[in-house]
């Protein structure tokens, strides 16, 4: 999607995970539909399933399918106002002044957005298994980070304060 369509400079969603989640949701629903149609009461088994039980099996399948489809939600958006990370359940907006970078830990399945005071937010939308898409998303994010922070992202744990005093790093004495 382009900035004109969404108002964001970058929008990323996991590709491979979304495909697998949709397939899993279809399988879960199909198994429950099959079970609801095939399981009937009667016979010598002693099981007494009625129409209401079949509806309940189908309803359970629909609820489970909805739960599986929650895994299609992860998204990362970045723009002038900051970064918005939506994972499976929650969404969080972080202003650029609090962003310390977007990194992949060695062997991690997804990226993490570094925040002040050694905090971080997992970014499920950028996954290692997406390969080149993940690399492109990281590069684009870093370009936006440089643009919107002016390259003045603090590496210390100062709560997000950014210093722009242009004094060459001179230390002032008490006057």
C-alpha cells in the first residue's frame, strides 16, 4: 500500500505466516463441519448426540477458527507520527522519540523494536521466514527512522531525551 492510501510511509505484514494461518483456519473449520455432519446419535455405542450437539460442535469450530485467524493481524506501520505495532491481540503506538531501533536478535523468529530503559516490543509483522521481504522492511524502516529522528536517536537510557545542542559535546561548568 502507498502513503496516499493509508497515510503511513511503511506498512508491513507477514506473508508466509498469513498464508499458513488461513490454511490452518480452513482445516480447523472443515474438521468441525465434518465432525458435526458425521457424528450422530444412535447405534450400539451408547452415545446420544442430538441436533443441538451437532450445532455445538460447529460453533466450537467457528470459535476456534476465529482464534486461529487472530494470527493474521500482526502489522507494523511507520510514518511521521511514529510507529504503530499491532501483534496478535494488542496494538501500540510509539512516538519516534522513544524508538531506539529495529533489530533481529540472533536466531529470533521476528524483529523487535528497541525502546528506552532496555524495553522492547516484539514486531511479529517482520518475520525471519519472510526472507527478502523482512530485509526490505528493515531497510525501509531504518530510512524512515533516520528521516524522522534526524539521525539523533539516543543510545543511552535517558527516557527518550534527544540532544541537539550543537556544542561539539562540550561539557558546561556551573556558572
